[in-house]
């Protein structure tokens, strides 16, 4: 991977300043270029405003904020870009301006420097004609607010070479972005279905079916999103929606024609008049929901027909980029093939459209786990960042298929397992547990866990060298998955924890057993009893993982896994005392003693907030140490407790007071 230390951003407007901030936050030197000092001053003011908000929210310290600002070099001199390994254009959507910029920049930067456009309207392949060495040119389409929104569409032009594409994919992840890939097609992935979603909302209003406030209310319920289409247009600019829709019409025809009222609202430069949240007549609400769903599903069907992207890319685009908790894929799944097809056919009749060939259920299954082979190494990537890579039956089934295929490949000697996004695996899907507890189908939870146990045993006992690279959060089931590996390494921002006893249950995929071999019974109890969050550095200190690594080392490990070895540690006095204490102290003492050792007050206080039934089960399982499969013995019992339901429903809310029943 190309080592990138200096980034150039052309344009100091809303997008350019946000990108400048993001890359500076990641420790890179950033040259922000614009024509005049007044534009640069405005861009820097924007950066400082957002960073100050971050300081108020304690995301940054004042010192960190100043360090970020110090890494930004505002300049009107394009020649300063000569120091950059990557330059990203983020100016307004004028094709001639962009072409002239890239012609000029091509003469300034090194011949192997990557050049990228943030265009949302123009062909990457056509813009590449303005670039010397067009093989190093591609599209990087970021989403508002670019310093906060993790999504980026990586667009490969006809001449973009694999090295440029792969370097950018790694670089985006190293900078905390969740990249999706797509063909060079108008609208790429997200705008292709999102902009028609906005336009259809305006058409519904134009048809006098409902008010903007009513349409927003229904849209927010249907797609479980924080803002409806009219509120979003007010926030980001109605003109942007109109011009984006017009671009799609030019590319794809009459169905994409902007609504008349959208054009008028743009010309009048007026926001939509949105009332507060209102109750909508159920019959009208269904009509609104059906129309929004029909347009979204139809366009996504077109995307799949045209091989612009995968189902997973659509899912990630909506979930990460738009913050829709019900993505188009989720909506299709809930409706079922027959109802989804019915909605799309109704739309087709109105617009004389062709029915997408990809509307069958088989084509709407997102790939959450991918695998590839590099020499004698198989690499498995869990790629569900919209759900923090949390494990549900689909994810675990895909993980099993990927692992079994690589494990059975006699030409491979190593298997690497990692994740994409903020998480390695942020535990199990809590909603899955809650739904089955409420439905009285706890046997499904037992079946799911049994399947996971069997898979984790196969990973644990594989004859191949298994390396886990924890790229982010490894919580609960994610840490349990990591512990099946021969070697565990982690990026420096990764964190590890067993949060289960704080939500009424206990680790059921080996968490009470496999850590014992690495850190002993005492520290295993400490981690599970307290739910203590460990940084990657602390996890390395106690031997829970083998090494903290950089992004460059991560790529090296994937390329040369044979050089990665298991480590051994000697516990410091602090950790040894904790280990000894929990190894020799019973649960009864922890919950009931009035004599608390000095320095243990906070730890004991935290333990006493946990679910007592689950805690007693953990003590029993760790003490016996009869292997991961023993965790299945108490699973049905713990999920039948009131503590489990109360605890699982409390996630993201105030911790409950457990009753021990």
C-alpha cells in the first residue's frame, strides 16, 4: 500500500473543509487549496466551528483540536500540492472547471500520486481524460458531513488500475471510512435511489395526497430514519435535489424527470413548509409508504440489473450513508418477493417501465462476509458496518460457509479473519435475542448459539494457522470469535470487552472458557464480572491479544502471515493482584461482603450492578472449566429470566436494576 502522509484538498467549501478536517484528524498533513484567501478563511472557520462543537461534546480535548488545526495548511498556491501523495477535488459541479483543475494538477504532483474527484454528477472515466497517467485517477464520493459520515463510494473508471483502487480502499479504511464500490454510472449507488426517493415525495405532495409534514412522518416510519425527505432537502439544499434529479433524467430517461413543484421551489429559492409531526390517516399513510417503497425498490432493482454494485453495497449505502435503519434490502425482506414485485409492477404501469430482472429473493440477499485468497492465505472479512458487524443467523451462516471453504482448501496454510468499519464484531444482534424472548421462541436462540459454538470449535481446532486482526470493537461474541484464533493482533483503536452480565446474560460462544488459556481464571472472571472495556494496549498487557499493530503492519500480516507469532507476557503487580483476588473470591463474597479491600470499591460497586443469576452461572462455568460447549447447558435458563429481557432492552439506555429473577 502507498504510504500517504500528505493530502491535498482542492476547494474550501462545505465538502472541502469537512474533508480537510477529517484527514487532519487522522494525523495527516493537509493542504487545503482555493482561489482566494477569503474562501480559505471561511473554510477554516467552518473547521474550527465543528471542532469546537467536538470539544464541547468531549470528543476532542482543546489540545487535540489545536493539533488538528496545526496540521492544516490553507494555501492559494496549487504548487504546494507537489508534496501530496493523494489530491482530492471538491469544487462545485462544473465539468469544465474540474477538467482544467486536473490538467493543472497533473503537471504539479508526482506521476504516481493518486488523483480523485468527489463528483456526484459526472463520469469518472470522462474526467480522467484530463489527467496525465489516468490509471491513477478515480472517484471518491463522500457524504455530508464528510468529517462525520463514514460512507464513501469508491468509483473505478475505465482506466483506473488495481493498485490505485486498492490503495484507496485501504486508505479510506485507515481514515475511518466505510467504503463501498461501484461502477462508473450516473448517481453511483446512493444518489441513484435516494434522489428519486426525494423526487417521489415531492410528486406525492404534487398529487395533493398529503402535506410535506405528513409525507415526512410516513417516510421516517417506513425507513426508520431521523429526517424525512422534505426536511432533508431543507437541510442540504433543495437546488441540490433538483439538479441531481435532472442529471439522472438526462442519463436514464423520463421516469427520473424532476417534479414540477421541485423545479419551482428551486427557482423560488424557498424551503418546504413542514409542520410538526402529525398523525396521518392509515389509508393515506399506506399509499405514501407504498409509493416511496416502489420507487426505491425499482431503482435498486435497476442497480442490480446493471451490475453497478452489490446488494451489500446498497445496504451499506443506505445504512451508513443515509442512516436508514430499514434499508431497501430490509424493506424487501419484510415485504417478501410477491408484495415487492406487486409494488414495482404498479409503478411500471404508470411509467411504462421494464420490470427489473433482479427482483427475485435470491438477488436481494446481502453479502455480509467475503473471502479471498492471496497465495497460501485465505482472508475472511466481516463487512456489515451498518450493523457494527454484529452477528445474527445470516452473518454466522455466511462466516461458516467462508471459513469451511478456506479450511477445506489444501493449498492454504493460513486463514486471516478481520472486519471492516468501526467494529471487528460488536457482539451478537441484540434485536434477534429480544424478538425471540418476546415470541417465546428461545429455542431459536439456543439453535443459533449451538450453530455458532460448532463453528467456533472448527475454527479453534483448524490445522491451519488462524490469525484474527481486530480492526475495531471486539465485544461479546466478537471477542469470543477472536479467541478462537491462534494469534490475535489489533489496531491501536480496537477495544475489547465482555458486556453480557450487564445486559442480563452471559458469554455463550466460549467466553467463559477460551480466555482461561490466555489470561487464567482470575482475569477471565474479572473481565466478565465487570464488563471492563480494555484498550488494545491493555489487552496486550494481560496477554488477551498478542500484539497491537499499525495499518501498515496489518497489510504486512495479510501478505506475510507466517512472520506473525504468538506472544507471552508476565503480568504486572497490578494485574497479578486482580487475578489473584478474583481467583480466590466467591460470588457470594463479591455481592454480600461489607469488608471491601482498599482500591476495590469501584470494581465491587460495578459488579453489584450486574445480573446476579448470570453472574452465578459465569462463576460456575469458569470454575469447572469443562470447555465451551458447557455454556449451552444454562442458555435456555438465562434467556428465560426477566433479567435477560430487561437487560437486553436496556442497551443504549439507562442500566436497569436487576431483581435476580
